[in-house]
C-alpha cells in the first residue's frame, strides 16, 4: 500500500492509527497493573486464586487468538478485512472491562465464578479487537522503515494510554469512599474513552489490496506461514521476554511501594516520572533503529534495563530519588522492544509470503499476540504464586519473606528475562536489506506471474 502523499493526509493517518492503541492500552495496562491488586486487596481473592485465573485465561487465548487471526484474514467486506472488528468490537469490549473491575457481593465461590467469567470474556473480546488492529499495520505500508514510524506513533498512543492508567487510576479511585466503587467508575470512564478512540481508528484508516499471492489461503498454509517462519519465531521470543519483564515489573510496582518502600502515596508519582521518560525515549527509537538496525536497538535497550534493575536492587527502600532514577532507566531501556517488536512482525509477513505463496497476516499477528498475552498471563500468575508462597497477606504488615519476594520480582527477575531477550535479538537476521530483497522478489513475481525464488 502506498501511504498518503501530502503531509496532512499522512499525519491524519498516523494519528488516526495511533489513537487506537491509546484506547486499547486503557484496557491492557489497567488489567496488567491493577487487576491483580484489585482481586487481592479490593475484591478479596487469594493471591494464588488470582494468579491461577490469570494463567487459565491465557490458556484459553491459545485457542481463541489463532482462530481470530485466521477469521480476520479471510474476512471480505467493503470496509476491509480488519477494520470491521475494530468498529463493532469496541462497545462490547468496553462493557465487559467495566464488569471485570466490578466487585459483586456473594460467597467465595460466587465471587470466584464472577472473576473467571468476566475476565475470560474480557480476554475474548479483547482478542476480537486487538488482533485485527495489530494486523492492520501490515496494510498501511510495505516499507520497513515506514512501518517503524507507524509503529512508533502507535506506541506513542499505547504509552499515552498506559500513562493515563498508571498515573490516574489510584488518585481517581481515591475520590470514592469505597475502592470497589471507585475502580468500577474509573473503568467506565476508560471504556468510554477507549471506544471513541477505536472508532476514530476505524474512520481514519483504510485498507488497500496487498501484493498478490500464489495460492488460496488455506488453514494449512496459514499454519505454515507461522510455524515455518524462523524470523517470526525469534520475534515471538523477543515479544515474550519484553512483555514478561514489563508485566512482572508493572504488576509488582504497587506492592513494592506499599510494602517495601512503605510509601503508597508515591505510586502515581513514580509512574508519572518513569512513563514520561519512556515517552521521551520513544522519539529516538526510529533513528536508533535506522542507525543500529532493529535487533541491535533492542539489545541496547536491554543493556540499559539490566543496569537499571541492578541499581534498583542495590538501592535501600528509603532512598526515594535513586529509586525513581533507576526506574526511569529501566523504562527507557524497555522502549525499543515495545516499539520494534511490533514493527518487526509485518516484515515476517512478506517473508512467509515469499516462502509459502500466501499472505497470512492475520494468523501471524494472532500467534504473536497470543504469545505476548501468554507472557502477560505467566507474569501475572508468577506474581500471585510468588506472593502466596512468600506468605503475603493483603492489607497487613508483611513478613520479611514477602517483602524480599516483592523486591526480587521488581529487580532481579527482569534481569534474567532480558538476558534471554538479548540473546534472541543477536540471532535475528531479517534486517532492512533482506526485507527489501524480499519485496523486490515479490514485485517481480507479481509482474511475471511466476513464483520468485524464495528462501528455503
């Protein structure tokens, strides 16, 4: 697809696409950052029960995400393949997000049933909207660097949504006498905003025909495009590591400031400062990727994260300013993988198209999204199980074992995850030059009508 030629048209498309992820992240960051806390300290579930719920929901995603991806890539409407799901899924997703953060009365069994029902249904509707939205990137441009710019604007929207949630949720909840009521009304506001932003994305984007494929899109070929796609496998490892590290840190932050630092009043200020640094760092990611390449830019970010986590591990709990500074460095290091992981996936679509003769963007994005959400679920479950094993008791003075476990999850656990991410990034070979070669072969294939010499 050729992007709009005038600056005004291009800016409108960029913003229209980017605000969709602002809306999506009002949900994504809410569940990542506060749902575990809501379940344990507001709703009254045990940490182990909440952790198991997070894991079960991700197992269900293993089925629904690929199915949704293959449905979307086979959809044929006047509005395109992906955009109708963004339009019609926005409102139901908003409703279920509110119900997920609603604390109903009842015995322990009923409350657990409600949590399972609402969170699993939230996951299903989130899949219906988020996978077509993510796959839309591959239809906005075929140029690798241009995709990085689209993804950067998208991540600016995502970080903005994360900023609103991380900074604003607890102060807004605090305006209500009952935290449970506060969470419900705050999520209602987020749902309204998210629905508006997703509708803007539907209105301001447009899908155009992709390069022709050699074969009809069968389920077998969709699966081949995913599982016989080495660059995609590496990107998925990068995705998993980046999301797992972020989930553990983000989900532990509230516990860290409440029970380790013993300054719950600093939670919003910490998120404000560290996410602001992340937003500033976002501006430099496209240039960093152009100069180093996407994979090596991720390596550079990983090194910063390791330095920041090490510094935070060595910092006493009463040293507030160093805690903020190390947290900012950690988030700055996490910026490249947050942007470039999504920018690398569309390149693997063309790799699979050349190799297998089909354009399975829905299947590829859905599997990548599933593994990202699996990492989120594993991270949330790990927090719950670790707290339970360490003797955590909600809304009480914590034993030394629980404090140590929270500190460990906030600092040393992300280091091990990021080391794996760096190793995977160094193995990635689908750079800009190779992607340009693939596009040239696909263009030649379209002109001659004969299969190009793909990669075996």
